[in-house]
C-alpha cells in the first residue's frame, strides 16, 4: 500500500525554528476512496505557501487563530489536485486550494476547498501569490486600512515580499508615490525597474539611515509595516501629522523570545498617527470582489509578480521557512510538494 509523508510540530521553538528539532515527519498509508465519507475528497498537495505568520502559529499565546498543537500536522495553505472524491462539487482531477497542512495527501471536506478559477494570463500558483491571501492582505491593508489616495507618499517595508510587492503596486495604481524597503540590491532593482516603485532602498546599506531620511524629507502619509523593529521606529520619526500606519507584520520580531515594541511611540501622540492592525480574514465576505479586481489588474499588466519556488518535495519546507526569515525569497515563497505532471498521471 503506498504511503505519504506529513510534517508535524515536535516542540515549540523558543526563538528560531531549528531544522530537525522543531518539526518531525511521519509516514502513513494513502487513504483510499472507500475510507472517504460523503462530501470528502482525497487532496494531493502540489504547492505550499510559506509566510512569516506561520512562525507566530507555533507560539502558545492568544492570537487571531489557535496555535498549532504538539504532534499536529503543521498548518499551511496550498494548492493541489483531487485524487479521489465523494463530493459532487469536486470531481476527480479538480484543481483546488485550501488549508491542507504540511502533508502530501489530506482528506478534506469540500467546504474546506475552493476550486481554482484562473483568469486570463494567470498560472495555478498565482492562487497562492498575486491572487491569493498575501495579495488580498495587501489589497485590504492599503485600500481599506490605509485609505491610500492620489498624491500620498507611501513607504512599504518588506517591499520585495509576497505582500509588500503587491502593496506598492496597488498604491501606484491609485496615484501614490512609493518608497520600498528591501534587504538586497537585486530586490531594490526589481522594485524600481520592474514594479515601478518611485524609489527603493536596501536597509542593509551602511548609509541606509541617511538615505532613508533623505528619501522621506517630505514626510510619510502612509506606512505599510511588514517588519516592525528599528525600521518602524525610523518611520514613526518621519510621519506626517495624521499619517496612517498599517500594521500587517513584524518579521524582525517573530523569532525573538521577547519582541520589542516601538521606542518612538510618543510620535503617535504628537503626530496624531492612526496605527491599526488587521487580519485579512476580517474581509472574507469581500474576497470575491477583491480577487476580481486583482485578476483584472494582472491581466492588464498593471500587477506583476515573482515567485521563489523551492523544489525537492515536502522535506524542504522546514528549511525554506527558516530561510524566509533570512530574506531568501523575492516575491512569493512556495514549496513544490509534487510536480503537477506527476500528480495528473496518477488520475
């Protein structure tokens, strides 16, 4: 009987994820159609999305979603193909996306899945990137929370990541001037030459502080924060009165035992800054409308994307998540769990 691999949380990391220690793998027999209940499908994972928020899911603290439990399959969103089905909604061969977890196969209820409906010019992995949750996060963050408008000066940290890269492009579509912050010269070049950012800076540049002050001499209307830490403090010091700060993530703090808040918090008072956090699932009812707009921008060439795909199967996911915090990706980071051609051949 064929078997499959799944990745489980072995112990909670105190700071950084430790490959071979934080997670463990297990082997089980692949379920057959006879084991499925009505409304269930056997889902084979093709690609997994890797995102900074996954680190926070490992902490036993109160949050917007319960933590992953010890010995539980690591939580993760992916796209895949239905290999067996007792659901009229998802016949065998259907490509779909859902919270499948870090596993090669999963038995899922049809209500946990969404069939892939790709617009012209899109590829299946776009469902995890430029048309997926990270893009929706960018969309609602910059438009609803940030209320970006024509003429605004927008600064985006983590600008070359899956969310940040879409934030800046939407801001440009809306007529804003955009400064992106990233951690490598090639990322800075990509932001300016391909995504159309007005300016971009490498925060690892020894002259970064000086260059940041110069680039923000007109002061900041909207700051989209993906990293927290020192750069957030620098942005607070350059905020206009009534600036909008969109608190999306804090990747610089997720691996710390004691994350640090902003030291320049008094600027929030003196500049009357509106600093607001949000979670993309707050907007679930508006997803269809937002995805339609993102798809239109993509087909029109107004929205561009880049993927970093880690090949080699599910065992690569653990190290890839570690590498995410070291800036290994440009655009969306994915792990290829199985090649689509091989999965299709099993039908």
